[in-house]
C-alpha cells in the first residue's frame, strides 16, 4: 500500500488509530490521508458524518465477490461515520468505461442499464446499511448538464493529458479506434464528485485516472474540498492467479446457490484464504492475526479456518441457518465420496489442457488411452461431478480429480 502522507506520528486517539487501520486495511493506494484523518477526527469529536462515494456501472445484472471488495470497504466506512453515496452510473454505462479496453465497447440500452441497476440495489444491501446509504443515479444531473455544460466540462482537460492514460496511449499507438465519448467518460465520472461534493471516493486500482479526475474537477469547479481517493486491489478468483471474472469461470456469485458458494470458498488454497479474509471478511485485523498465530502454533487447522470463512460469507448473503446447512451438505458429500483431507497437488503451467492428458500427468492413469477408457466407463469426476466428455479441456483453475473410489489428485492449472 502507498500512503501519500504519513500522519501516524500525529495519531493520538486510539479510536482514530483503529478506524484508520481498518479503513486502510487491504488498500493498494491512498491519496490525501491528511484529509481522511481530518474528517475522521471531526466525526469522533463532533459526530459530524461525511460522504463516501463509490460508482458502479450496471453493465451486468449479477455481482460476484470481486465486486464486493469495494462494497465491504463502504461498510467499514459506515462503521466509522460515513454516509455512503452508492452511485449507479446509468448515464455513463451507456457510454462505456474505456478502462482496460483494447477497443470501443458496444453500448448498452437504457432498458438493460435500468434492469441491471435494480439487481444491484437488491444485492448491495446484504452488505451495507441502508439507513446510511443513498443510492444515486448520475443521469439525474448529467442529463441536466446540457450541451453548454458539457462543453465547459471538456475545456477543463486536454487531449494530451487524456493520452497519458495507459489504455488510451496503447490504442493510439496501435492505431486502434478511440471514440470521443471515451474521452468524455472520465470527465463525467469526475463531475459526479463535483455534484455530490464527496469527501472520499473509492475504486479499484484500474480506476486511478478516473478517481483523480474527481479531485481535479472539485478543485476546478471550486467545490471547497478535494476528495481523498482510496484504491482497492482486484480480487483474485478461485485459481488464485487471474482476477475474479464470470467469463473466466473462477468466480463466486453474490446470489449463487449457497451449497455451491460454500464449496467454492472451501476450494481456495490456504494461501489465497488470507487474501479473502483481508478483503472480504468482517473480522478485524487483530482477529485475523490471531488465526494466523493459531495455524503457526498448530492449535488451529487451515481447513477449520477456511470453513469459518465460508460460513461467514454464506451467512452474509443468506442466513446462519442456511450456512450451517451448506456446511452439513458439503461434509456429507465429501464423507460419502470419501475424499481424503490431504491429497497430492500438481501445478500445471498450461493455459488449457486435455483431461485425458491431465489424468496421466497427475498419475491417476498411466496413459491417455487409460484416461479415455475411465471416462467412458463413468469413473472420472472433477470437483465431485462425473464427466462424460473425453475431449474436455480444462482452463486455469483448481480441480479435484477422481478416478474410481480411491484415487484422487488436486490440479492447479496456471
């Protein structure tokens, strides 16, 4: 994590110090910690709440745990006096955020955006407190900006500065298309902070250019404040390598079936487990440190700690009762299939691998021919599910492979 201003020597109140520690937890970079400390100090002294903004473009109807990294951070801010401005970019979503894109994105319809926005509202209040949250749509002020206001906005920034942005510069050098609307997107996102007068804005590390635009435009438009920017890292998916993504199949959906959600959390590696604790759990830093000590002293088993994490996550989106039921279901399935606790793990440095070849590599079969015969006989399972396609190719991820009742191996495909 990068701190632009070091104020630790000025922290006197243990209450303030603890708040800063939990807010900073897991972040990649914070710009203007001095302002953050100032507004927190004011809250603890006077009870005056402050404004924290996070924007989401409703480009798809469902959220996964990677999206909730920001939402969890909003919940932490609420714990320490923040009123949340949960911004749904219904206007900007129809333009399309160019961040990380190698080409101009296809526009969404107004109907798509509004339908997805309703889904977001339903999902986020499983994490944050609705009493201290205001859901806002940027179409409410961006439609009113008008041609004159838009022209004034575009005059605050120049093309040369836009091309300093990495994804724009690469596309420009490659001769790839860049729509004028894509230059306008970060300006509109920055203007959201002008209109909302946000004290803090949070976003992913890939959003740094857009987040800093908010600070600059608040200064340009004379808002009287410049928001602190807090950036969170991108959460790795179940494979522990690539970012969590539905398209990569390494995700856990917020509205995923609870048995599946529980099992997927249990499938992550022991190392990745701590990353998930840091970014997804409501346990404090001190509580997590005690768990690590327990493992080092061998008074706690990683599987038990990972099980507690799975229980916490399923409870958050469903209930304690449903989470306990998911744990019971998971244990019963594993006991029925007699999957051992400790099985040999193989790391495969391939982007994609044929299942018959994989079974041979992990020593469950002696040849690809034997692999195919076992598949045809219905004795091969992947993550507990029987497979029938002998031409199946597996992409990056972690897989429990089983041949017959007694032969198991774990494959991590990188």
